[in-house]
């Protein structure tokens, strides 16, 4: 029987040494050591041997089995080494291949402008407040001292969701919400979306405003004027002057509209400012005592100013965007420029 084992072992050595791949080696492993292998068949025969021969043959069998295991393990290391060497010789890295490009997103010009505006006001001690886009008539009109028959309330100007529910037409709604919940001193800005029933190259049914509200003892129109001046210079550059024109808003008294000197022609008159030399920026004024009364703030003790600026307009000037509709079409060829 031992001679049979030796024969098997000799054959195993030859085949294992000659194997050229890990795959071949695996097949040899099951051929010589697997359940159906000749070596295992000997294991089964062990039981049929006379009692006294069993230990010695069992030992021999184990010896050969282990030797074959060792042969296979050694060959495996060898083959892996050979594989590795071969891959070093044949695998090449082409350093001239173009790299994989990553598509990076970027902020929408409106978001960028909003963040820039927020940064400027935050650096001057303002907090950022928010209010809902879907509002009630009270916060959008009544509390802002807007008469029942004011044209802005008309369906042709305002999107109504329900009888008393609408899409806010201005961020001034947030003034009321802040005053309802806080006593002065108040110093907030509130950027966000607004909605009006209009649509052309300079008006979009959804647009953005940033509201500001400052209330404290002794706040004056001069503070308002100064704050806006500082803002436009930080936003558009030191050369930019601003001016106030008398205006009317139901919730401020006195009220004004603010213009800045044309960022393209610096006042000479061009196509951007339609020859006037000035560009409209937004509305402003001192908070009307009626609004204080509705919101529960003592108008004998406190005064305050508010203003609302068009963010889309600022973005268009900042990034030289000629048509407001470009901002909301989400054409990638446009957006990728930012
Ligand atoms: N809410 C006004 C508008 O949309 C702007 C404004 C804000 C005016 C604050 C005065 C004070 O036109």
C-alpha cells in the first residue's frame, strides 16, 4: 500500500511543479486532497486494515497528505510571485490619458447674491429672519397699514391661494412677524421669494427681496440713509452713489424710493439706465406708527426704519445679466457660467 502512496505522491509532485496558474493548482488540490481524491480513498480503507497495521499506516498517510499540502502551498506562493512580476512587466499606466472629470455644482447667481447681501448685513450686526411664502392677508396687507381698496390687493396683482391666503407679494410680511415676537431693539434682514402677477424682461412672477428692519430708541431717517449708502458701496463699489426720491408706502412714513448711480455709465446715461443715469433699487422709509400699534410696539418710545431691495435686480447688475427670465429658466449653459 505504501508503494501506491509513493506513486501518487510522485505524480502529485510532477503535476504541482508543472502547474502554471492558480486555477490549475486549485484543480490539483481537489484532485489530490479533495473528498474524492485517491489520498482520501486511502483514509477510508484504513478501517479495513488489521488492527495492528492501522497506526503505522495512518501515520504514513498523514505524512504524505501534509507533504502534498506543503507542495501546493509552496507552489501557490511561487505562482503569485510570478503573476505579480508578469503584471509589473505588462500592465502600463498611460500618464497622458485625460483624467476623469468631476461635475461640480455651483451656487445659483441669486443664492450667491443673497449670501453676499447677508454677509454685508451680518457684519453690521443684523440677524437673519424668515417668514412663510404662503401668507395671510393680515401679514401681507392689513398689518402693513394697507387699505382694503388698495390696488395691490387686486387679483391681477396678487396670487390668492384661498380667500384669506396668498403668496406674499413682499418680504415686508416678515417685519410684522418679527415685531409680533420681539420687542426692540430689533435689527434684522429677511431675504426670500415674493410673488406678483406680472411677467416680462424685468419682472418675474416669482422674484426675491431682502427686507431690513431696525427699531430702537432714537432711530432716524439719517440712519436709514446712511445704512443704505454703506450697503450699496460694499455691494457695488466705492464709486456708487445713491439717492432717495419721495414715494409712498402704506407702512412707512415718510417713504422713499432709492436709486443708485448707474453701474454701467456712472450717471452719464446709457441703455441700462435708459438715459437717466440712475437705477432703481427698492423702497424704504420710517416705520409708520400705525404699524407699531398693530404689532404692539410703543411708538412714543421707539422709532424704526425699514427697506426692501430687489435681489434679482442686484444679481443682474452684479453679474451683467440682461434679462430676468434667464435667472429662472435653469438653462445649464447659463448656470454653468457662475
Ligand atoms: N415692500 C416694498 C415693496 O415691495 C418695499 C419696502 C420695504 C418699502 C420696506 C418700504 C419699506 O415695494
